């Protein structure tokens, strides 16, 4: 989707904001707020699973037939109810984002209304999967798809937000966009494996009776490719001269989150998922790592596209000079 690449912008613009800039800033703020809410939503969803609260509300979309089940409220019911509430608020925000994008499409990038519509489709599909997790009694494939779709929605919002963020390209990224893209894809796939392990309770079953050990070990040994590619992003960023500070900070953040994720994963494994905050943190940090790599990749691609434009302009001028000199 090359349309999301923005033209070079002057960040230090002292003139009053034009209507176009105000609209983009309004949408950008909404998108980043939705990103934070989605990250919280996934953390609450993880807490709901590890606390065995997935069926705390036996019906859907209401909970015990009420919007607020005050009489039945306890920790498990609250987790499931608040998870649905957060999802509903994000859904309303996605509708607002789509309406704003199409209403102001004349002053916005052409790709934005379509990207917003895709995000709305994902959150609607996510809601359907959420209902099926209840009606189908937490069937593992639906639970896994539920998280996978949430991550895709999160990625879509990050792409939109990163593409709309003012960025002064330096044209020095080289192959970093492809390192970042590879790392993001591998982390996403590893997250799906982790969701499969959690939804099938593979760790518990493997330790208890040697069942589903293949699923568990696929997640454990599957951490190698995303770890290597993420470290490659960090080290190549360190060795790239004149790299934009934002890219360098994102690379450092990815490295720190990777280290934290490995520590949390090891602790979760050793403690057999018995410490719920560790398990929830493990998934939340994994989502944060994925988001960091996505933001890094989008900004790096914008930088790479800028360097291509500069090179093409240079070649055009050179050919023009050569054509004049040959006359």
C-alpha cells in the first residue's frame, strides 16, 4: 500500500494551521487514542482468559441480560464486562474515524478513507468473533482468530497514525524498511502461536500429561526468527549514520521490549502460568513490540521513498544536463 507514504513536510511551520492540517491532526489524535485503547483492550482480553473469565457473562452482547450486571458483579464478571465495554467504545471510535475520513476526503490523502473503512471492517469482524467465543464456549480456533484480528486492527491503526505523523526524512535508511517489515511479520506470527498455546492451554496439558507439547514447543522455538530479525533492526539502526532520531529511538525501544518479552516469557514458562500478571504482561509487551516494529517500518518506508524521489530527481537533472551539452 504505497499510497500511505506522505510527501516531505516542514515540521517547523510557524504559520497558522490550515483547515487541511487541522483535519489531519484531529484524525491523527483520534487514531493514536484508539491505538492505546486497543492495546489496553488486548491486555484486558488476556486477563479475562487467564482468570477464566471468558464465560463470566453467559450471554452476548448483554451480560446476564443487562447492560451493567450490578447484582452478579465480581472480578471475573467485571473483566468480561469491561472488555466488552472497551471494545464497544473502540467500535464507536472506528465509526467516527471512518465518517470523518470520508467527509473530509477532499483534504486528506486518498488512501485514508479506505484504510479507515478497513479498520472499521476489522473491528466489526472482531466483535462477531467476540460473540462467537461466548456462544461457542471458548473454542480455541475462534479465540485465536479473535486475538489475530485484534492485532491486525492494531497494526492498521498504527500504519494510519505513523503515516499521518509529521516526519523529516533523511534518506539514510538503506535496507532498514525490509528488516523492520520482516521483524513485524515474524512477531505477528509468533503472537498467533502464543494465542494458540493460550487458547488450547497447551502449557498446562503438556506438563500434566504430555499432550499438545508440539504446540507449546512450536511457540518456544518459534521465538528464534523474530528475535534475530528484531536484533538485526536494532544493530543495523545503531550502525546507520545520520539516521533519523525517531527511527533510532524506535529501534532502541524494540530492543528493550524484546529483552523484557524474553524475560517475561521465561518466567511465565518456569512458573507454569501460575502468576496471572506475568502472563498478561507477556502478551501486552508482545503487542507493544509488534506496534513498535510497525511504526518503525512505516517511518522507514517513508524515509526510503524520500531517498528514491531524491535519486530520481538527481538522475533527471543529470540526463537533462547531458542532453543540453550534446546539442
